[in-house]
């Protein structure tokens, strides 16, 4: 799925798969600081996305990942972790 960075397209796909929330990736990209709650994603849904990523990449994401409030914040944290591998 991803090699070095999680994209808005991939995040939108994960939102659908792990949380059942359908959102247009272009909308995420246009308004990356829009709160997840306004997109219909709650903390349990975000936890599901974190779990999917940790399973797929065998890397533990920081606990802050599941507390992210916006797509921009989440992508920044996840991509930083994937880049460093820590």
C-alpha cells in the first residue's frame, strides 16, 4: 500500500476500510485541518486506522496518532514515524 508516506488517498481508503467513513480524498487534501469529527470519524475509528497501519507495516505508531484531531496532524505524525522507522 505505502512505502514512505501515507497520502490523502490512502487515508481516505483507510477511513472507509477501518471505520466505514466515506470521504473524498480531494476534500481531505483541500481542508487538511478540518477536524476528523466533522468528517464523521470518531476516536474508535481512528484507533482502527492506527491498528491497520501498525499491522500492515509492523511498526508501532506513537500513542499520539490515535489522538490526532485532523488529517494533517495524523499524516504528519504517521509519515514521520514511517520515515524514521521508529
